[in-house]
């Protein structure tokens, strides 16, 4: 325990438990576990200003670190052979193609996802040599390629093409997934039209199709991709839609969409702080449902079983042509469910909570009988077929409140929105015996560590110090075998501060 004083934690824990939990909840032990997994900050690279450090990828062949730099429309490159003194190299300019969104590396090749200047147009995947930065291949893919990755065997490049509408919501391209076969030099772009006929059934189970005039194929917005250990399967998060799609990479076919349903904040250990105006940090149970809406996802194989881990950030559609955002104090609530005596619309209760106009009035009488909010303020572990194995409940809120109360929910300013906003997840496999999960919290500017070796009962480990870094957007794990130091590394790319910070185990 290198950061937190045990006595301080014990006192903090006791005092918080008296105020932070409802009577129905069982307090959880927020004391970090003494563990040999101890990541120490080695160096922070100031890449640029806001937008200069979104996603990073590492090439073990050249020891080069590649970082998406939207501020300069380039890929910034640093050699990290010496962690104490990274060397800046000539960047890769992308101004003639568009704006970069994501990078991935496999054995000397760098794949870059680039959206078109008009992001509703088809984007590109560019492949470079990691040692020379020479452009080797260009592939056309769907609209707004937002995330790119290689299959584990390196034979395929897979990208999630988000297909966002324009601000007026008059042009809404289909969300798609592109699969690039590197051996055949062939691009296959998959859309979701085959699922249009299943829309009603999927919505019944918690999937969302709600853009004005859109069918399912237009409405889905693929966000992030995870690939199985055997490179036969990919999973794609559909964030705004509250689902995950499963793709057969051998047949190049979308096999299924898994609706993720809703999280009940009225259940024990699911409590939340729903107000940024109550001058307090208190977790309470409410009759509110949270949409999981995962951003980043990752796949991990533990003892031969594949699991999907999601960072349940949440996201709303808020455009000039269409916005679903509304605060609870602007809703007309069904008084038989939310009686006036409960004072639910007071800003110190639920009044400030951001919710959606697209759900909650099932009988269409103009009154909301169920409040739905964005995200689940948690991470979740799912089976390969979309069944929930574990959700962290209010663990993130409890641990950050106890250990780092000053930054809880972004200094309480985000309690009315999506809390700490779990943005990214990565897993470090230590000898096929321990599996360490890193969870990036965008609004708290923190990274939490959990041991998920037992996927149904993860254990909280600690919180990394991230002083000076703001907006952790991307996490990258470098194994000890590929690390230039021979020790496992964690690379955190911080979008707001424009910094990349490297931690060593």
C-alpha cells in the first residue's frame, strides 16, 4: 500500500459508512488490498494540449509509442526504450486524410483509423511501417471509423464505424463494422440490416432504437471492438443503443445482438449520488434504471472461458436536430409511482439527474412512470453470449469516495450526469494465474485496479495516482515480455491534459 495511510483509511471508512449508505445496503470494505501488483509512475509525456493524447499503441519491435493527436491531426511518436527520457520522433501527419480516432499495432505494422473531413462520408484505415513510418496500405471503410484493432493472430484488422448523424440529423449513415483480410488485401464491411426485423424483440429486452426516422441499421453506432483469444470472434459495443454485437470473424457475419437491459439503482449496493447541487456526497437508492451503454470493452480468456468486460460510461444523443437529454425536474412524473410527497424533483434529490425523453412513458399518457439515466457507473463482466456475470454495483463510487473524496464524481460536478464515467478497461494477464483489470475514470482522472482472476467475484486492489493528468481516454497494457524494461507497463492517454503517463509494475 504505497499511497494511502491505513489509519486514515480506517477513520475515513467508518465515518463514510455512517453517511454514504442506506439502511438496506451492506457496507463494503473500501480498504485497498495489499498486493504485489504495484504500478509506479515512471514518466509523463506532454504530447500537446487538449485532444493531443487520446489512444496509444506500442510496437515492441521498435519500442515506439504511437499516440492519436487530434489537436495536430497526426500520430505523435515517442521512443520509450528509456522510460525516464522518451525520445520524440517525427510524427505521421494525417491532415490530407482527415482526423485520427484510433491506433493499433501488430508486429511492426501500425493501423490508424481516420474519419473523413465530412464524418458522414466513408473513412479510411491506413497501415504504416512502425520503424520507418512509411505508408504501406490504404483501405476504405464505413463512416466514422472510431476504433481499430488487429485480431490476436494478426491476420485481420477490424474497425468499428460509428456512423454518427450530422448535427441537423438530416444525414445518418449506417453504423458498420469493417474486417480487413491482410492476406487477401480484402475489405468486408458488415451492416446491421438483417436485424431490422428483430427491432421490436430487441427493444423489449433493453436495446434502444430511437433516432428520428431511423431503422435499426441506421441507428446502431458501433463504438469499440474486442477480439477473442483464438481470433475467431469479435464483440462490438453499441453504446447509445445499449447493446453488444457478436461477430463471426471466420464467416464475416454478425451473429447476434445482445441487449444489455437496465441496472436497478433501487437495489442494495447499487446506490448512487444523483445530485451535484446537494453540497454533499451521499449514496442513496432511487427508483431509477441505468442504461449500461458501454464505451470501451475488452475480451479475456480465463481458464478456457471467454469473458467480455465493459466500461459502462453511458452516452446521450444531443444534436441541434434531435436531443434526448432532459433533467428529472423537467419531466412530468406519474404521481402514483413518484408521489409529490417524495419531493423527487427537488435538485437535492433527483431533480438534477440527466435522463432521456425516449424511455419511461410506456403507456404514452405523457407521464413518466420509470426514470432512465445514462450509463451504469460501473464495469461489468459478460459471458461470450451477453449474459451478465458480474457488475461492480456502486464499488467505484464507494472506493473513490472513501480513498479520494476530493475528486469523487469529478468533484461532485458529475453526480447529476454519469458519475465518475468509467471510460476504458484493459486487462493484464500475469502468468495465466492473475488477471488485473484497469478501469479508467474519465471525470475523476483516475485508474482503478481490480483482481478479476475469479470473474464472478473481483477484488478491488487500489487507485493509481494520476496527479496532473486529466481525462484518461485510453488505457494500454504492455506485458513484461514486450516491455523495454522487462516489467509490465500501463500507458494512460489523457485527452484533456494532452499527456501520456507510463506506469511500471
